[in-house]
C-alpha cells in the first residue's frame, strides 16, 4: 500500500482503485475522509478568489470612472458568469454569500487588491453592496 505521507498522488490513485474494486477493508478511511473534506474547502477558496477579483473590479470601476471601457465591462460580466456557474455546480456554497465573517475576509482581500492595482486608498472598510442583488446581478454596476 502507498503511504499517504510519502506520495499523496500515488496514494489517491490506489484509494480510487480500491473504492472501484469494492475493497473497502483496505481503504485509508481517515485520510480519504480528510481529502473529501478538503475538496469542499477548495471549492470555498475558489469561490472566494473569484469574488475577490469581481469586487476589486467593481471597486476600480466605481473609483476610476475615467478608465471605464467596454472590455472592462465584459471582464466584470465574465467574472459574474464564472461565479454563477460555480454556484450552480455547488449550490451548498450559496450560504457563504450570507456569512458576515467570510464576506469580511473576501472584502478585505478585494480592497487590498484594488489598492495594489490602483494606488488609491479610498475604499470603504465594509462592502457597501448587496452581494446577491447587486454584485452578482448581470446588469448592476456601481455608480
């Protein structure tokens, strides 16, 4: 048997083969369970990353009106579609959009990215927009 600690890729392939063969008695149950939980955490991180990018674009859109252009609008729409698709694929992530602590973390990262990319430091401490009704709305853009 492959050791989880020595080669996680070989271990994962072996565990998949054991599952398919119905050899549940040979499974490394504790590590398999941990890896399955990590898949969920990975999906959360991916959603957060996509939302950070979208929020940073919306902040820049709002605070740099002179730089607005059609390609920027298309980028914002593309990010929204990516998030929408991710939420359709994993609807259990939708409640994350209502968790204040998680949203605060996402907002802080978005502000840091916007500051880094613009040199501006005028962004609010908290997200002024409703995530589901504004940020993720296909047609909404901040003034």
